[in-house]
């Protein structure tokens, strides 16, 4: 009798442990890398690419198919059946070759400590192949795809460290030739892990904002407007580093605002800036300033105004917060289940296809452990998936 009771208790404990495991815990735990969501197989569920340093300190890259109840790893169909493992990495999905499916560009530091950049073309059915390109190896990078020169295909902006030093490069896409050709156009040598391409001038072409360091280790937060032949610097943003930049329409009137997080002369910043009359100016929309931080915009509550999620270092504390956008500013909703992380990557996507944007965050927790967490949004309440 005692044996049966002991066995029953043990079985219940094991069942409790299994039940307690989250979907997030089944995925690689990474930091100092990137998280990219996209529906690569056309089933209306966003699939996942993860790259960065894993919990063993090793370089990592992997692609995961969203099944609706979890994730299955997708091979790249290379001889090694893996994507190139990278740390200090960045990634971007986009239809580079204009064949109707999503391809992948990734860059970072390989296990041999050499910077590397690769293009994986998607031939359908989750089948990816690595192609030869002229892109330089890059680490500690930020990356964005967009049709900068308005010729109908996706161009690439990449900022980070190459064998030639810190740089920000624009590569124009010519799908009739070798996909990307170098065009270093009007950008000083800045290395930044956070950059974003959006039309903040409202003139129909893509502009750039970047946060990082110059080659002489000066703080940089720079907005650059595309003028048809290159980029022109737009004044107004404060110097900043160790933070992030991201665009959203804070006041809901159709003009983009850029939220700047980061450190400047020992102080933390967290203000959204708006474009007017050829310059950027501070707006009433602000969050508590953070260092080694990230941000992402989405209308999580469906009221028509984009809200913002942030994470990073607030003095000695690590935080992760969601701010609701009101008609006059941001209000912290004090979501109880969010884990504070430093060096975060935050992304919104509708993971479970229920019509509400969900939040994913990767980074380092207070114990120095890499984490990747997905928070499902249920009518404005967030819980770990």
C-alpha cells in the first residue's frame, strides 16, 4: 500500500512537471542575436527563425515551423541540414528573388570567430539553399530589407563590424544579376545593432534611423532621409548608444514617430520623436529610459493606437514592460508575468492566429542566463506560452 501511494505521488509530480513546461522552454534559449517571425509555408501561422548565443555559449541558428500547438525544426536542406550557427547576429526575411516566397539573410560571428553573411533562398516547401553572394561578413549587426531605390525589389542595409572595421552599408538588389551589388551611399562608418527603415518624411520612399557607435567610439543616433541618390542627415535626435530605435505612429494621425532608448552621458533615454519641417522633435509620448534595451510597437488592445513593449536595464534592475498608448502618452500596464531581460530583441506577431498580437522577447535574465519567451495576448492579459 505504501509503495502504491509513493508511486502515485511520484507520477503526479512527474505529470505536474511535464504540464508546467511551456512551449517557450522547448525552443532554443538565446541572446545577442535576432528573432524573426514570418509565415514561410503559407498556413497563416508565423514561423520562427532564431540566431544568437545559446545557453552553452555556442553560436546558434535554427528555423521553426509553427504548428499551432508548438514548433517543429525546419532543416535548410544543406549537407549539414543546418543553418550557419552564428552569434552577435542579425536576420531578415524577405522575398529577395521575387519568386513569391520568403528568403532569409543572416549575418554574425561564426565559431571560428570570423564574421559571416549568407543568403538562403526559399524554393518552397520549407526548402532553403545557401547561395554565393558578394556580401561582406558582418557581426554585431543590425539589418533591414526594403525597396530603397524604388525599383520593385528589396535592397539591404547592414550595419556592424566587418574585417574593414565598423561600417553601415547599403546594397542595391538587382534580381537579374547577383542579387546584391555594393553601393555605399551617404552613410558614415557607424556600427549599430538597431536600425529601422520607414518613410518618416511621408514622401513615398524609405528613410533610415540608426543607433550605435562611430569608429571613434562616439555615440550616434542618426536619422537619414533618402533623396533619390543617397541619404541626407536629418537633425534633432540626441546622441545615444546601447539602446534601440523603432518607428510607430504614436498619435495615430498618420505620421511616424521614432522611440529612442539608450544611454547618453550616463543618463537613460526613452522619448518618441516626430518629424516636422526638416527635423525631429521630442513628443509627449515617452517611457522610462533604459540601457542595453529594445522596443517594439503594436496595437495589442485593438483601440487603433500602437502601443509599445520595451525591455532592458533600468539602473541595476532588468525590466520588461508594455505601455498602453492613450490619447496623450504612454501608460505602463504593469503586466505581471513579464521577465526582465537585458540586450533584448522584442517582436510582436500573432503566434496563435487569434487576431491579437503576441509578444516574443529574447535576452539575458538577471542570472546571466539566455532566455527566449513568447507571451500570448488574451484580451490584453499576457501569459507565457
